C-alpha cells in the first residue's frame, strides 16, 4: 500500500463514520431510539479520522505514538509496517498537531474536547438524560468536522448520510436550521423537496435570511 492509498483509506473511513453520525443525529424513527446515543460516538470517530487524514496529507508520522515503528530503514514512512500493535495519538492532542502541521485553525476546539468527554462518559456507561446527544452530534459534525472537510478536502458534511432515498439534503438542513447550527453551504446546493421555507420552519428569521444569502452567494 502506498502513502496516498493510506491517506485515502483513512479519509474514507472518516466519511463513512460521518454518514452514520449525520443520519443518527438527524433522524429518530420509532424503535430506533438507540441512534440518539450512538450518534455522538460516530460523530467523534468521524472528526478524529478526517482530521487525521488532513494530518497524514502533510506528515503521516505525526499521527503515530511511535513513528519509528512505521518507518523503513531510511526513516521513511511505510504504511505496510502498520500492524495491530500500532497506536495513534490521543484524540485530545489532535487539534494542536493539526494546527502545527497545516497552519490552519482547528474549528471550535472547545466543542471538540467537550464531545470527547461526553463520548468517553457514554463508553464508560454514564448516560445523562438531560443531554441532547443528537444536537451535540450535529454540532460536532457541522461546527468542527465540516470546517476540516471544507478547508482540506473541499468537501461538505451536509452531503454525507445513509438514506439513499434522499436526493437533496433538505431534512439534514432542517435539523440544523431548527437548532440554529450554521455550516459551510456548498455552491449550488438545492433543497428540492422542502424548499427554504420548509427546512426553516421552526427556525429563527435571522437563520433563514442567513441560509438564503449563503445559497445565493
């Protein structure tokens, strides 16, 4: 496996997790209430992997805790040396390494660190009934990961979901609008099913005006 293939694989794993996270954070059908808990785990995984892909594009050795274990005799990174014992950096350190390598700001680091904490609480069996995990999942996907996607890969979180019946991202934008979560609006984005009025039902007037302006820019 070549270095470019390794970066692409990490990116594709990240966007797969993002599709899962956006779907779980947006939709909540009867009998699928567990998605509200799983969404944050998926969202954190997506943020980690996509940011690591951006780091790998600059220096793949920076994502490993023991770079020497994945380098050849000439000190060059070799993805074929990665094995089951290879460890990558702690998630909490990702924003600092990302900024150092790319020279770009890591978007909303405070939110990212909060989501790490809440994700760890869930994994260690603590559930807070007062926490809105779906809103937190959407915030992470669109106020953190979306910025990394757009800045480094010219891509957008709003196009990632698991429902193949959705032609345009109307319901995802609607979920964001109701919560007042702004995002990077893709050029030419269409809302063919609900339209701007439909997706902005229940949102503030200022959010609707912002969305219209972004879609027309």
